[in-house]
């Protein structure tokens, strides 16, 4: 495994572990970054347990940093580190550093954008620019939010723990959001290669841990089902040459039937309650996609009609328009899309280009493809759009 891949896969885990040891997210992140810099200089090849090497080196770098400071707080932290075992005892209701990190980053004292940006940075190891592209906002905005969030966590002494049972429901919504976003970043990365499998699998692992912690929360079960059913299709999402393969053209024999069966069971389990939320409805949509040899678009549209009531956003409306096109044809779907405002979101002109192609409006479709290509930040998606445009031209 090369160092860049190791950074992607181990960064969040190492920062979470060091935060538990140090009690300071900012110091933990700096120490882990220092440790990776040392690894870049010293490693000819990674040691047998590279994550443990990074954590140990980062801990030592943190002690060195604290020794250079003269404040009482720094001396106290140094004393704790020097007398603390390498593997501190786990605390709280769940043995998972990264789940604790998510709850810390999703504290209600932080704004929603700060919560998700900080979690994507610390848990997924995403660069600030990647997060900014995912949110369609300036890089400086994300950078400022992350810095302020870490300062607020430190100054307000926000505890690094999973809340107790009575607090959990009120703290749940942003945690579900960031797990969903971490998985999405892995399934359709904002830059580089299309897939980041490490992020997909980590989001699923944490969703499982959350489901064990809160087995009676339908939206937790719904999110887990959604991630499993989406992950089940990942083996068919990229072709032999690394090209993007859309759902309608995927080889369904490559789908993971074990994950599909588990996801379907979870969907049935949570929908039996009769109060479907946003994640349960999205899971149900994916259950329809993975049920049988072809998608029943009438069912999908009916579920999107419910989902848009729960989440009346332009992106949900765009996804619903795709279902409308399959059920009622491209013209009414195009009328919906033309009313949507999603500046900088490449999938809007991409969907519009497809509908215009189906309507025989070639010149307009080519212009829409040009817009989508200019906005796409992922190499694989850009290549897919360029291929579609070339076929049309």
C-alpha cells in the first residue's frame, strides 16, 4: 500500500484515536500530519502495522510539541500523555473512536455546514478543496468553518464521547447526515477516481455501530439499509477500463446478493412501523432498483412523491424527474428540470442533456453536455459525459 492510499484509509482512524489520547482535536490532527511527514522521509516500505506506527509517532510528536510550550495547560497535557498507556481504556457506551469523533463534530453548538465539513475532513481525510467542491462553496469558506469549529470544540470543552441514551435522539440527525455524505463521497468522489471504497466501507461500519447503539430508531436502520443496497451495486458501477456504467447498463449478476438480501430485510423491518422518514424512503427506492431483473419505475416514482414531501430540495426533485421520464416520458421531466436552480451541480445539465437527446433536440443537448463537462470535477464522470457527447455529435 502506498503512502497516499494509507493516508486516505488511516488518517481519520489515527486522528480519532489521538483525539481520545490527547483530548484535543487540533493537536491530534497536527500530530498525525507530522507523523505522515516523518513516514514520507523514513519509509522505504510501510511497516507491518502502519496505522499503529502513525499513532505512536504522532503521540511522540505531540509530546515534543507540548514540551516546547510553557503554558500550564500544555504541561498538564504533557504529564497525562507521559503517564498514559499506549492503548488507553475505552470510555462511553460504544467502543469506537470514530463514532465518538462524529458525535463530537456534530455537536449542536456547531453549524450544520461546520459539522459536516469537519467530519469529512477528520473522518475521511478529505482536503478542504474536495469538501468545498462537494458543497459548491468557495474553499476559503470551508477552511474558515473548519478552523472555527475546532476552536469552538476546544474553547467550549465539548466532550469527546457518544452521548448518553437520553441525549441520543436529539443528536442523531446530523450524525446520519455526515455518515450519508461520507458514503456518497466514497461512491462518487468529488475528484480523482470515481470510487473511494475505503470511505464506503467505513461509513457502513459506522452505520452498523450506530444501529447496534440505537436498534429502535427507524431512520438509523433506514440509513444502514440505504448504504448496503447502494454498496451492493458498486462492483458493476465501473467497467473493465475504469469507465462509469450507469444503472440501466449495469451487469446485475455482479451485484452483491448478500448485501441486497440484508438491505431488503432492513427496509421491511423499518417500514413496518408505518412512519417512513427520508432515509427509509431512499432505502425503499434502492430496494426497488435491486428487486428483480429490471427497475419498476412506477414504484420508484411513487416513493419519490413521498420523499419530496420529506425533503423538498432541488436535488430530490432532480432525482424524481429522472423517474418521471421513465414513467411519463422525457417532456414532462424536462419541464421539471428547467424549473430547478442548482448552480455548479453538473448532474443537472447532464440529466437535461439526456432528456434533450431523447427528444431529438441535438443542438440543445450538445450545449447541455458542454455545461455538464465544464462543471464535472471527477475524472471518470467527465470522461463518461465526453463519451456521451461524442456519440451524439
